[in-house]
């Protein structure tokens, strides 16, 4: 204070009552402005101003008394700060939770559909879906990918279904369109799949026409060249993918794919060997492809065994073994191929795999081999393949033993295994070295017919009845089409009917005799063939009577039509249809098919039917049963028409190998 400073101090003093109290003292100087002459002797020098301390003033008050109002304010401020802090923290927490929630929802909306799409693609490749499940959520791009994949998957599935159901023309149509689409988007994986499947379809079409060494007409692209080109492209894509993949597990998948495509191409090269436009070294190239497929097969097997993956992939591996066995069995007379890869070795391998898998399954292990098909079913699949191999080796006794075991011991039987077992049993009954009584043969056939009723996709040649009906007007006399009809009919008679089949003939152009009554082919072959030959080569037409009603009545009156399916093979130009009550005949056939266990099928081949009403009536007649049909024929497609007839009438076990070619999925 003496120095004239502005400050505050605290000090303690003792009150009158003896208590010590803290005092707060604030002090400040009181100054006045003083003018002093610069030079007292010289007024002209002027003055200077300066502060002059007069005194210092101090105010003192107890500190507690001065702080008391502020304590109340402090409590209020602290309370307000606490409330604001709680609000701030709550807002931060809420904002964080909302941010996390919306981020999670957005991520789930985008990521989960993508993961679901990936899962769908993977499971679809494994064949887990008949049709793709719906995709929920996701962005526009994800749905775009899903829709594209779904369409492509449906195309391939439809083409594969058509292939395995025998509708090769439909399969060819769909897979050709798919390949065109895949080439536009330059999807190499899809192009490889489509090329392989289209080549297999063309292979199957070529297989159906295996009665000639000429693969095509001069004005049509060579089917063999086209098929080989497709196989080559599919193999090249698979080879490139196999060589450039790093992941070992994926490398195994690509090795399997490459092996499948090489195997398919190898079989095709062996099949076309000897055709005019086939490569000269087809057989050697086919052997080479099959040998490479074999090596890849065992490389994959060794990898799976070393990495303990054989059981986890046992279902796919077993199915591939069955496909290989069935395809190799079709070429079992090729000693060169048999030396490269013997189907017997694969049967032993499949048997060992099934036995090991069953041991692991019995011990509680998880083995996919018996997930969809039981142990009995797997055994039947294997024994069915063994029956086929025995057939190809002409060891009918061994085939019959395997078939009888399944028919007698198993409480249920797969359709495919039943078909092979039944055919093996029927074949051994035709063996002259084994004397079966007529009663035994008849009883066995009746039993097989009863079992056949519950089958949907099985057809057995347990004897059949057929009537050739020729309704041809005089205009066809000495024509080229009649000459070709003669050749085709005699070929159909020789190759599609067994000695114990019942055959009849009705013709309106043979003198002195219109009918050859139903009789066993083995006992009446000479008379039946002669009548067919005359009916399709005669230039004398003296009858205007319609043949279809006579043919139908012949079948209805025959006791054999109650035991076996019957066929009316009608060749007509529609000239005599005005004399027929088609509605009545059609209703009669449909009623008989409902009442009887065996069906009557009508196969109509029409020639130059210009009358629309007649064509409509014949088309309706060709719909009286599932196997009935109506086809219009001309010199250009008569061969195809007879293939259709043969495919309905003839049941050949050895010709089923084409359905075991590997048709790929995405």
C-alpha cells in the first residue's frame, strides 16, 4: 500500500470473541496529477505531469462472507454442467448407436445378398437346386447379376433335361442359343460349359444315326467337324483354366473338368472313326484323350486320398465312376481302349469306395455317399453297371445272377437297376443251353410286367405285338419312295423285333390276301417278310379298303395284346380315311388303354396328306397314348421317321451309354 500498488491480500486476524477469521483486503492507490515545472528558473521550459500518491484506500471483509454468494452460484453451475454433460453424452451415444445400426443395415443390405448369391452359385454348381431360390434384398447390381445367372442356369438346365429325357432337338436349340449369348458377353467359363454340352448333344444326334458312314448331306454343315470344333474349344478352355489356377483345391476341380471333357472327346473320336469326314487318326487321338482323362482321374484320386478328401467328395466321385463305367462298357469290344482303361478296374474301385464309405458310415462318420442314396441303392447302381458290362462281354449268365440277386434279395429296387436286372433275366431265358419251361418263362414275364407298372421311366422288351398297316393309293406304284419304304420296313422288321414278338401285316395292295394274321416272328418270319416285301414293292393296287380298322381289330382280338404292349404302324396317304369313323376308333383305343395294363400305341407315317381334315384326324390318332405319334414323311426325312419308330419299339440296353456323357452345370 505504501508503494502505491493495486492488489489484494488475505490475512488472518483475531476477533474480539477470540476466533481467528480470514480477511480479504483489497487496496488501491489514490493519486493526483501534479504539474511541475521543468526548469523553475525558466518558465519557457514548460511543465511535466506526474502522478503523486496521496494515500492508499483499502476495503476489508471476511473472506467467508464474500465467498458465500458464489458458493450458491457454483452449485447451480455444477448442476447445470452435469445436466449438460449427461445430455451431451446421451446424444453422442445415441448418434453412435444409430450410426452403427444404419451402417450394419446398409452393410447387410449390400453384403448379405452378395454372400447369398455366392452361396447360390456354389450350391447350384453342386447340383443342390432344381431351380434357384429367390434372392431377397440387395442392390440393383446384385439383382442384375442374379437375374442373369438365373436365366443362364435355367437355359443350361433345360437343355440338360432335354438331353437326358431324349429330346435332343430341343436340347440342341437351347444350348445353341446359350452359347451364342455366352460368346456375346465373352464369359469363357460359360463358353466352355456350353461348348461341351452342345458337342455332347451333337454326339447324341450323331449316335442316333449310326447306320451310315456319311455324317451329313452336301448342303449341310459337317456335324463331325462342328462337334470336334466344339470339343476342342471346351478342352482348350479347361486346359487354360487348369494350368493357370494357383489354389490346389480349385486345381483339383479344374483337373476333374478337363478330364471329363477329354473323356467325352475321346469317346466321340472313337465313335466316328471310319466316317468319311472324320480325321484319319481319330482312333489314335481318341486313345490319347482317354489315356489323359485316366491319368487326371488317378491324379485327382491320389490328391483326395493324401488330403483325406475322398469321403467328403465320395458322392460325386462315385457318380463319376459310374459314368465312366457305362461309357467304357459301350466300347468294350475295342481291345485297344480296354487296355488303356478297363471298366472292370473301375467297377473294383467303385466297389472298394462303397465298402470303405459304409465302414466309415457305420462307425458314425459323415459320408455323403449315402446321404441321398442308401447303401442298398448304391450297391444296385454298381451291380447295374456290372450287368451292362457282362452284357457287353456276352456273359449273360453272370448278368442274370446279379439281376436275380437284386430282384430276389432287395426289398426295393431302383428303376435303372430293375431295367437291367429284368433284361438280364429275359436274355438268359433265351439261351438254348438252359432249358426253361414255358410256364416259368410266362410266369417270369408276368411278374416283370407287374413290377413295370410302378416304373415311370423304364421300358422293357417283354415281348410285343405289332401290325404293319399299308394304306397306299395306286399313285405310289413303282415310285422311289415306295422302294425306300420297302428297304426301311424290312430293316425295321429284322432289327427291332425279337423272335418271340407277335407280328401281323395288313395291306390294301396285295392280290388274293389282305392280311397276315398275328404270329410269332420266329415261326412265321418267311411269310411275314414276304408279305411286307410285296406290300411295299407291288405295282398292283386292287383294294380301296382302309387298313387301320382291320389292324386295330386284329390286336384287340389277340390274347397276346393282354400280355404285352401293342403297336399299329400305319403308313398312309390319307386316300381311304373317308371310310373310317376315326372318332369311334380313337375312343375305343383310349378306353382299352385305360382298362388294360398294357397299351396300344399308334405310330402314323403320312405321305403327301393335303386334306387338312384328314391330317387333323391322323394327328388326333397319334395322341392316343404317350408313345403314339403322327409324322409326315417324304424322301428327305423317311430315314428320320423310321428312327422315331425304332426308338419307340426297340429297347436296347447297350445304347444307353450316351446319357452318361458328362453334361456340365455352372
